[in-house]
């Protein structure tokens, strides 16, 4: 998934989050009540967004 949507994910992270370019970031996709969510974390902060917002 990362390989296909890497550019879109990077653009989302740069424009909608405060994560720094050199911060290691983990993205975990989960399914809750029929919706796919992305949990974005740098170890200190975690942000939960709809996966469709992340890749569109």
C-alpha cells in the first residue's frame, strides 16, 4: 500500500500534520465498524485519520 500511495501519503503528512521530515513515522491501518482508519505516530504523538483522507 505504501508503494502505491507513497506520494499522496507524504503530501498529506506535510500539509496536515506537524511531523518533521526526518522523524520516523509509523502508519497503522485499522478497520473499525466498517471504516478504515490510519493511525499515524512518531512515537510521541499519534493522530487518527480516515484512510481515504490520507490517500486521496
